[in-house]
């Protein structure tokens, strides 16, 4: 079972539900429980189609134990039915999908796996990964094909999802590989039934290491992302605490700008970005800040921040600093239409789980009239039938329903230690 390696020694108080809005916790329900053969340990956010069906991945489990792509369909009476769309073998088709899928207009699904792929690369590195496509057939089944095999020089170990541009090209990152081994940003362009990969950027330490987030486009066609480490190489034991970067297209090439470098005090190990309607960016860091957690590279329990464009750069504003009282180790955050921030944390919540420090939380951060933010805990996990250790960002539908998953809990008798995980819904 995964644990957040940068937040190991946490002693957290029980998750306190003190606000009247915490009554929303009673609306929590598990809509699907994994049992192993149908997948285990969902670590990625889900997406929804126009009918409200949910699509996601599990990193392990399935008929071949190397992960699945699944669909959840809501039926009459509010029940949900799971369909496994594909079982990975960790062979040429890939294995251990750790990222979300993306859907095109025809209903085909695209994603990445962290392992499997080219046999020579697997022998050399032990992990490589692929970009895959699941083509929707007329009978509703899917056929998998590999668009790119990663071999090291063209990238290695993609942990993030893919992003479409308006022309149908795909963009993504690999956490390792490239010319320096520090990771890449790549583009895939469809050409005559196949896909051509172009490396847009090779990271080299000072401009980041280990890109770890699904890329975001702005209205001008610029790409934004985060790296887990790198940036300020004097911080976080000379590994760097991570950064926020921008890639700008210019004359057929791309230029990188580092928008913000973390140093531990202002956060460390950033995880993903979300934009509001005004072009401000919101994100979280898994460690750093002023909390009392003992992180691997930087002390602190993590934080949620905002980056706003100012003349000549970007200004960081702290939104919430996680401490030992509420929760710790926040995952990527999402915004609803009203500008409220929603997220999950690895730690915090109820303490009756194997870590002794809480099994994770779901939280909301609401902007206050006149400035500032209100933090609300919506749910605290306890590694039981309701799940434990949420790793993924949330999905919010047009009615305000919140969907998410946990990497553990649920069926405690399945193959995975501590449970195979669940998909949950919180209804406003």
C-alpha cells in the first residue's frame, strides 16, 4: 500500500467537526467498493461524461493484477454499477496506471501507465510506461492500443495524465528520463493513424525535477504544471522543493519560465494546479509550511496556496497552512463554479488506522466576504468500510455532488493490505 513518503511521522489530533456545515458529513456514502479482481488502490481522479458516468483507473488489481480502467454507471434508485473496461498485464500494453484518463469527442479514452511497455526498457530500468488509447467499439467494449513506448531518452515513468489541445494533440509529462533523467514534457500529434511524439522540454534540476501534474492550458495556449522537486537547489537537502512552471510556444519551439520556486517555508513538493475564472492559480504542497509534521525533505504538514499574476511575475498567497490539528499532506485541489476549493489529505481525520495519525480527510475552503478563507472538514476517514487514505483530487458535478476515491479501506478482506479502496460521494 502506498503511503506519502514525505510525511511519515505525524501525530495528529482527531478531526474536529465544529462548524455547522460539517453536517454535510452525514451525506457521505460509498458508491462502489473494490474487491481486487475488479481493481484495487485507485490513486487517480475520475472524470465524468455528459451522462454523469464516472471513469477512472486502479493502479493494481484486475484480472492480471496490474491495474484497470473502470466505468461507474448510475442506475435507477441511485445505485452504481462498475464495469472493468480494461485489465493491464504489465507487458507491452503497460501496467500500474497511476493517472486519470481523458476522453475525446468520440468517447475514446487516453491515459498513461507508470510501468510496462518496451521489453528492453523494462529490462534496463525495471519500469518505463506507455501512453495508451482505449478505442470505443460499436458494442460498447474497448480495444487498447499503445501510442508511445517510453524508453528513457524519450521519457520514463509518466505519473500524470494527458491534456488535449483544440487541434486534438495530446500533452503530458514523464517524471524521469529525457536528456538529463530529470523528466520531460511531451506532445503527441496524430498523423495518418499513428502518433508522433515531440519532446517540448527536458528538465535539468534548476528548472525542475520530476514533473508530477497533469498539464493545464490557458487561453493563450501556454502550458502550466508542477514538479515534485528541483527548482531552488539550495533547499530541501539540495534536491529542491519543487516549482510551478509555464511553457510558452514560440516559433515552433517552447520556452520554459519558472513562475514560483518553493523553499520549504512556503511549501514543498507541490501537487497540481487549478485555475479560477480570473486566471489565478491554486495548488497544494504535500509538505512544507509551518506545521509540525516531520517531512522527508522539508518539515511541515503542507499547505494550499494561490498564485496571482502581477507585473513581471506571480505573487504567492497562503490560503491554508495544515497543522497537526486538522489534517496533513493535501492532494491536488479543485475549484467549483463559485470559487470554493475542495481537496483531500492523506493524513488527519480519524486515528483508528494503521498509521496512528489519521487516514485522511475531505475538506472545503470557502472564500469569506471581505477577504480570507474558511476551512471546513467535510469527512474524516478511519480505514474501515468507508475507505481510508484518499490520494486523488476530487470531481464535482454540476449539482455540487463531490466524487472521490480512497486507496485503501472498503473490503478489508481483499488482496490488498488494509483494503482495496472505494469510490465515495458527498452530496450537498
